[in-house]
């Protein structure tokens, strides 16, 4: 774990460094008690800190402004980011006591230093610049560190947003993920050419699953960022699957009436709906051969039947329909129970819509294939046409098209030369003999 100890500061308060915490509120303070009585009480939430004015005003612009009246002996700081814990560390810093900046506290210390105005304007090498340096040098270059600190930023909104910490972390994760993808690809090439049997780790193996600790909003922002940077679709699919499994654990609600004894929390239903709809929006671009497994799409639809919007269900039905050839029976049996009885029923309307999408897709493919055959038939030479027409293995439709275009070509040839060869046909060119059984005489395109 990255950390830095801030201990080079000298005491700025005459006498023994002191900090006394109200033990009735927060017990067991390790701070040495000063020989000089405290002249300031700071209230942070439910905690009271008995401190001295001089060390605090020498580092904190906010406290300096609150103590413009020398008679003030008590102040309240109700909105310190990170609460009493962050303020305690910041106060220790003001007293010159060693504090450890690490992955777990850098976000709240950075936000607290902003709130308390602990900048270079009031003191050199202040807490704001110390935490910013650690943030740049230790957090941003590492994907795993960035994800962990981003998770801690969730409790520090809106200050973490105002300081641009969240956006910087999201961008850093996206950039580093794509660098790892490139490095992983080069490593796989090395393994391929070296003949090694051991597969190198993929980016997902060591950081993708850790995204599951993020709340839905931050997770969505990270996935959108890595998609825009070009992260592979199969990696994105695995990240979405991992996040869905982790975030919906113990929260699966398909239909409240399927389990009468279970009490459905409205907040849980809302959370499930938001997760399913967000994951569906983040799914990679759909094609006939998608990187998203059919079983995952089916599971999302089954969860979405009870809670999600119509547009979300329609999108899932469309995706399932596009790759229905990969499905098994369980994938298309969508349980529902509108009557509230104990017999499991299935959403036949959803099944019909899925099959309709799949059948329409097949028709489009057939039309495209016919167009290609139509185009290729026109390009065949006369010798090839004759061979194709007599080939029993050729599909009937293709054979008919070949014969049709052969007839067209011959008629055009006759029309172009009729002036010089009219005596050969004796006026009977319209009775060009048809090949027996060809069907060309009565075929209409």
C-alpha cells in the first residue's frame, strides 16, 4: 500500500504539543496532553476537540477566518469531508505531528484540506499540496489504486467532484486500462512466438473484477470511459457480468408473486431496476456474433420482467433475438406469474417477440444471399452457365437464375447480330429452343 509520512514539520506552538479530545465523545485519544490549557473547542459532528488556536490558524485559512474575534473560544465545523477522523488527522498535521497519507485516507485528507483551506497561501508545504503530490505520484499511475481511491470518493461527494478528483480518477483508469490492453496483447504475441503454454493474465484477471466495489454512478462513468478509449468488447462484457453478479447478490427479484413469503423491499426493487437498466445501456455494440453471452442476456431479461422499463426489456429481447441461434430452451423461458398462483407461467408475448426478431433476421439474410446469387449469376460465362445448369447439386433457385440469365444473354447476342445473320434463323428467332426441364420458359423474376 502506498503511503507517505508527513513528519518533517516543526511544532509551531510554544511548549509541549497538545491535543485533547473530549473522552466522553471519542474515547482513547493517543495524543499527548499539553501543559498549556486549550483555548479553543472545535465541534465536528458529535465529536469535540480541545485545541489551541495558534497551530490551527497558522495552517488553516477557514479556521483563521472563524477566529477573527480573539474572544471566540468555540467553533463548529459541521461539514468537514471525512468527518471527525479526517479533521483529527488535519489537526495533527497543524501541530507538526507525523501523519500517514495512504490509499485509504488520501481522498478524505485532500477534501478536508480543501474545506479547511490548508493551502500554500497560509503556509508552505501545507496539507493540500502534500495530498495532491501523493495523489499524482501514487494514485493516478495505478489502476488498482485509482479504483480504490475512487471508491472512497463516493462518500466525499460533492467535494470530491468539485475538486475534480472523480473525473481525474475515471480518466486515469480508462487510459491505464487501454495501456494494459496493449501490453497484454504484446505479451500474448511473445508467448505465441516463444511457444509457451502458459497464458498471460488478461486485464480483467487483475483489475476488472475490482470495479464491483464502485457504486452504480461511478461504475457507469468508468465503463463509458474505457469504452470510448477502445477497450475490447469481450473485456467490457466480462466486467459487466462481474459487476452484475456482485451488485445483485441477494437482491434478485423476478416477480414478487412467485414467492409469497418473501417481503420485497421497495428500495431493493428500485436498486435492481437501476442496475439492470444501466448494465443494458452499457452493453457492447450488438451484432450477430456478440461478445455478450446469451445466458447473461437471458438472466437480465428475467430480472427485468418484474422491475425494468419497457424500453429496457425491448432492447434485451432484440439482443436475444439477434443471437437466438446460440440459445438453449432455458434461455427463452421467461417466468412470470400474473395470476399470483403457485404454478409457474411464462411470458409468451416476450418469447414471440424474440422469435419474430430472429425470423425477420433470417429473412434479411436470405434476401441478401439471393441478391448475391443474383449478382454472381450475371457474371458467369456461357460455358459456366451450361455447366451450372446441368449440375444436380446446385440449388434449384440458383439453377433457375443461371438459366434465366443465360437466356437473356443469348437473346441480346441475337438481337445485336440479327442484321447480318437473319438468313440463318429464317424469321423464327422468337422460337429459340428451350433446354428440356429448365423451366426457363415460364419463370418470372
